[in-house]
C-alpha cells in the first residue's frame, strides 16, 4: 500500500511538472510569432535645410516644407519576447512647399504628396507580460515623392507663362531611420502605441525651367495608435 501511495505521489509530481512545462512552452509560442496591428495618426515634421536654387534665379532663393498629418497604422511581428519586426503603413502625406531665404514671404510655391515606406527592427525592454514596454528601433525609409503641384507664384518667380506654367518635381529618396517609442497594454489584446521616428533624408527638386534645388528634409514623425494583438 505504501509503495502504491509513493508511486502515485511520484506520478502526480511528474504529471504536474509536465503540465507546467507544457504551459510554459505554450506561453512562449504565444509570444514568439505574435502579430499585432495598429491604427492611428502620424504627424511628419521636416527639419528643412535648403540649398539655393540654381541659376538663373534670384540669389539665395530657397524653400521650406510644412508639416503634414495623416491616418496611419502598421503591422508588427514578434521574433521573440524582445525582438520585433515592424512595418508602418499609411496614406500619402501632403506637404506644402513655401518660399524661404531671398523669397521668404511669397507664400505657397506648391504641394507634394509623399508616401514613406519604412521597415524597422525593434528591441523592447521589460518583461513580456509588463503593461508598459519602451522600445528602440532602427531601419530604413524610402520616401516616394509624387503628384507635385506648383502655384502661380512659382511661375512668376521663374519666368513661367500662363500658357506654360513652371512645374516642379521632387526626386524620391531613401535614408536610415531610428525610432523611440513605448507600448502600453491594458490587457492581452489591446494597447496604445506612441513612437517618435527620425529619418535622415535628402532630395532634389527640379523645375521645368531647368533649375534645381538640393534640400535636406530630415523629418521627425510622431505617431499615436490603437494597437491590437492577435
């Protein structure tokens, strides 16, 4: 009888250990490979350093680029408890281009649509079960500039005619990207993600009249989004 009780006790302990190990393995599987999606808003704020418009032009002719806000989101995939691959998504941002330098005060010169495409690797701090997890990220961004529209002010400054107004195009560009953010989860599924992203980015604007202008944009983006984990 004692041998039977001892055997049952040992069997019970082994069974409990197996269940705990299986539970831990299952929890690990839920963390590794977890996919999250988010939706919110992003504001992009260029830190513009404009070169001078090439000749023939007024000496010191420069440009500035305004901020833009748009609906945005993203998808992230957890490689482990700490390492995450993140793909931000969003609609194109419309930025206003205005005069600066020698033509400061002339107002709007045009608008440009920008679609940033970014891929980031993130490292998340803290325990996987923590409600608040700060993170840092690094990657690259490709910014596609398209649908650039010019104004009568630009034509007037560059000798365009009503029958043949001056048009502007901006060259798409890529640059390294860094990120600082935090994810707050109030339960296993839902949370709020806040991030600041900086891109080292330079582009070239070209007028239909032949002049060019080099412009460093170096934008910072602030994003706030509702996050859901599957």
